[in-house]
């Protein structure tokens, strides 16, 4: 075992033992972050399009794609940075700065989409700036995971990490709902979406400032470099940690292809309307929440490897099922679709893939944390989240291309299964490498 792997390190006896309030605040921070993301996500393309009139369809698609991708790109770049800063100055300042940034940049998004169409260049520029800022502010999920690592002993680490998955599911479910009702509340004013996301971030900021207590152990000394490629590469050279990060990247890469093509899939396979798709995405979020709640009692000491393997297996079955449904949909007429087993099979396959992802996410984070020096929790978990963000950048890009490449629209799901089969090989490499103690 190398010193950089640090598998058996336990928290120091005098390390702070935060209250339940700390875990609650972390859940709220992640939830608000995903809620803001979920509020903006469904309306961004429609709000950007009026400012892009006169451009070719390809150019319009490229600009909207950039507005989406730049958020994850910033998270890729800044997740390790926020993690290192939190190891150095503490978790609370980073979380407060992150929430303050969300307040500012979601408000800026509201300002941008309220501009007249004649100021299209300015509007798109401000939208881009808002997405960059929101991505930087939202890159603190790794720091939130570090708080959970600070708060929980190793045998309860996976159970704690599942809170982040539940927060993801809740934000993904309620974000579109709040956007829908919020626009009605603000009489369909386009700035209402940004105002809602900003206002919710402000509420979380006030609560965190008032209640959250610092969880970082002041006895641990962290490095001074915040922007450091060499330190990131050092993390990627940790024997077990590097394999886990690769597993996480491949799993996110695979799942993001499913997420990015889901709305197109339902239209192709079942002719679903926008309103129907809204319910499908709400179902995805609800399954994420329920699966996260189911995961927690299962996450007993030493169960992370088994739960991770289960999650990957469920994702493979679910995504292979999606490919099967896509292929079969091409053989049915529209009139026959409602009378067949195809739609129930779709919901089953989708649910299995989502449950698998809900099991994979906290298992990897818990294992990474347990193989990491307590003084570097923020940094290493930040690098882990950075590669998750890279998967969220590449997955939608590849998935969108593959979906259009074949008449049966099976390719993105088959490609995702292929990536997950690579994960199975990596799981065999880390099998039996449990942290000591």
C-alpha cells in the first residue's frame, strides 16, 4: 500500500463531530444546487432561441449546446479547486461562497432573458456568463461530500454519501415542477425562472450561514496550491482511488447518454408530448429519491463493493432494455404502441437504469473517501466530481450523435452498455481491496 493511497487512516480523536444539522445543511446545499439546475434546464433552449433568430439551425444548436455544456465544464475545472480550498480554509466558507455565487448568477440569468430580442448578442453573452458562474458556484458538490466524510465514521460513509443522491433526485424532480408553477406565478415572465433559482439559493445561504458549523479538522494541514495540475495527477496515480475515479467517470459517461436522449427517445418510440416528457423526467427524479432512500439501510459496513457491483449490473440490464425497446419500437405502428408491452417495458428498463445509478453514485464516493487521507478529503473528492462532470460533458455529446446515427436509435444505449462492461473489468481489479480498520 502506498502512502498516497492512505486506506486505513481514521479521523483523529479530536476531530470535530458535527451535529445532524451539518448533514442537513449539506443536503440542502446540494438540493438547492440541483433545484436551480432543474429549474433552468427545461426552459433554457426556448428562452435562448428568440435571441438566435437569423442563424442557421446548426448554429442555433451549437450555441444552445455551449450554454448547456459550459456549466459542466466549469464543474470539471473547479471541483478540485473548491476541494483544495475547503481542505485549506474550511468547508463552511466554500459552501457559503458557492451559494452566494448561485444567488448572483441565477439572478443574472433572469436579467439576461428579460432583455428585448433586439439585444440578442448582449442577452446571449449574459446567459453564457451566468452559466459559467453558476457552474463554478455549483462545483462544490465535492466539498459537500467532504463534509459527509468529516461527519461520518468509515463504516457509515456510504450511508452518508447516499444523502447526496437523494438530494440529486429531489432537485431533479422538483426543479421542473417549480419552474412550471413559478412561471405561472410570475405571469409567464421569462425572468421568473432566474428569480426563483436565485431566491431559493438565497434562502439556503441564510440557513447555512446561521446554522452550519465547520466540520474540517483544524489539525490537518493541507497544501497551499489551489490550482495544481500536478496535485490532480498525483490523485490519479493513487492505485485504488484512480480505479474508482475511472469507474465513476465511465458510469457517468454511460448514464449521461441515457439522460441526454430520453426526451428524444420518448418522442420517437411513443410520440409523447412535452407535457408527457415532463412526467417522465419527474418519474426519473422520483425513482432516484426512492432508490437513494432504499440504499441507506443497505449500506452497512463493508457493503460498498457489493452495492457498487449491484448498481452497475442494474444499469447494464436497464440500458440494454432501453436498446431493446428502441429496436422494437421501430417494428410497431403508432396505433399498436398503446396496446403492446412496449411502454411498460420502457418504464421498467428506465427504472432499473436509474436505480443502478442511484446505487453506483454513493458507493463510489464512499470508497474514494475511505481510501483517502482525511487531510485531503476535499481535494480527492473534488477530483472525483471533476471527472463526473467530464462524463456529463462527453455523454450528452456522444449520445446525441449516436441517437441520430441509426434508424433504430439503439446506438447510445448499446454504447453505454459497452462502457459499463469496461467498468466490470475495473471492479475485478479492486475486489478485495477493502480499507483496513
